[in-house]
């Protein structure tokens, strides 16, 4: 599916080939090759692409790429079809909007992870997504040996989150995820410090961050824009915005950086910094 920005045809073709090589039949929505400015077709075309795939009975909706545009579709998505559908939704970045909206309507797992257009240059990411689709999900989602515990401890809750800027934009809408007792995963790309500050402040002022059990920070790729000490300041801002007893870990390998490890949203996970791992109970 292509609910957001337009896709490079060659990159998408490599992703489709990777899925076919893994034994899957691949059906592309008609708008995957469309381009209307910064979108993969008009809103109605992108909506029709998703509805058409659901009508075909697909077992997985994997995004071609992110960009921007998924939020525009949320009010008009075919929610009645999603209600009876039991497949996977796979993607990250702008797809955070769909992950969040689904979590609020249908309590089922979705998969935060690489999208089809990145499979050709990220063979390991493609392999891990295929493993999830095939039911070979690991119990340990992340090993924290290279991560940094800003506030150590053990916390358990339902996984929510994705791209910080999208989550902040959803605050106050009917499509925001449930933060109560959650483990919140955050990442972003290309944001200067003042905008990271503003995004965290938006979530704090909307009373979202006061409810979480833990925060797991992934890649903040190309953030800070070369500002001296931006990362340390971001840590301070994050800790100030969270409950004093929330477990906080940074440097986990997901998001827009070099390695985007897939993991489920909408399931109970445990962050255990003494053991150095994040796990779930599914496998």
C-alpha cells in the first residue's frame, strides 16, 4: 500500500522481489506508482488502494514507504473492513499514524519496522520482517548491551509509539494511542533540538507522558543539526517530561538510523535494564 509519499519505482521493485523470493504473493495497490506533489496520489486514490487490498483478502498491508500523508486518510479509512480483518500492518515513520489509530480501535498487534522500498538496501531488515510474518518472532525484541539506561529499572506495559513528530501531531485527536501504563517507543529524523523540545512539550501538555511506565528511545537520525550538546539537553528534557518512576532507555536500534529492527506495537512488553533486554510474551 502507499498511504503517504510517492515511492521510487526501482526501490519498490526490489522490495517486491524480496517478498516474492520469500514465497509471498505480492499485490500492489494501483496508486503505488502515483505521484501528486508530495503524495502517492490524491487522498481518494490512496484510500481506494487500501480498501482494494483489504477486499482482495491480503494477509498483510506493508507500506511502500513513508513520507507524509497517512494522517490525512484517518477519518475516511474503511474501519468496518479493518474490524473483521486479522492481518499485519507493517511500516514506520509516517505509518505511526495508522499504528496509533488501529491501536485505539482494534486492540491487536501491528509491526513497526522497515517498509518495502527499503528491503533492497536492508536485507537484514527484510529478513526480520519476513520472520515476523512467518510466525518466527523472537521473544527478545532488543538486546540492550549497547543502549544507555537513563533511568534503570523494570517496567511492563503495552507497546505504543513510533515517530515523535507524528505522535505529537495526533495528540488531542481521536486517533492518538492510549498512553496509560504504556511502554512508549520514540524515534525521529532530522529534527533540531528546539523542535524536539516542542514535540515533547506538546505530549507533556496534553497529559500523555505523565501516564507511561517506560520510554524506549530509538534512533534520532540526523537530529540536533550539529548543535553542541543537543543530545544531553534532549535527555534532560525527556526526563523532566516523564514520571519520576518511569524507566528510560536510549540508543535502541529502531527507526530512521542504520538498523531498523522490527517490533510489535499493541502487545505487552517488558523493559528490563538489569537483564539488558526488552521482551514480549508472544514467542
